[in-house]
C-alpha cells in the first residue's frame, strides 16, 4: 500500500542557488545532502543529492550533476509544475516577498477549490503555492472525476476523427 509521498527529485543547475530559493525564500529547511561518487549500478558519478523537508514530513529533492548534460528550460504551467500547500496567510505574505525580491511572481489565481500563486525557481521550474478553500475536499469526488475523464476521452476521440 502506498502511504504517501516521500520525495520528488529534480535536476538543478547549482545546489547553492537552489538552496537559497527553497530554504531562504520558501522556508523549507535543507535537511540532507550527500555526494554520490558511484551509482548503485557501479557507474562513476559526481552528483550532489539534497533534500528539503516540508511540514508533512515529505521532501523536495534535487540532483546537481555538473558533468552531465541536462537541458534546463522554462516550463509552462501545463508542462510541469510543483504545487505545494500553504495557508492563505502565508500565500499573501510570500506573494509580497516574491514581488519585493524581484522573483517572477504570478497570481493570486482563483481555481475555485484553491487560490494559487506561481514563482519560477532558479532552475526554470514553476512552483505553485496553493491555499485550500473551505469546499476543497468536496471538490475531489472520484465519481465526478471518472465521468469527466470518460467525457474527455469521448470528445477527444471525436475531435481526432473530425480532423
């Protein structure tokens, strides 16, 4: 049985600039960092793996591997984003902090069940901070989700055959 998220891991350009964003700006403490000199498969490597703890005990993690090519490119919200839950008070405060620091800051966006703001981290990833609204839990109904997915599949199929 899956109990929850332990960590998500992403590549980063530079571990220190990543730390400044996640620890100093967002307030997620750096709690682990170690070098990987040899992978579990026996390949020589030079990688720093770092972990930032969230309040629920899960982590965001990063790999810096300077000697391996990786294309860092700005992500569109629908391509990739990392959404983190915050309180509505924190949302207001961090929005002002981001704007004052000159960080690319968008929002507040009203999604009905959450309010969100968006930042771009030093690696180009979109970071969404989301504050739940009162009816958040009611918005997540498996039967409605399944119906919406089935309708999407039907309409997508019709559009493909029509073109």
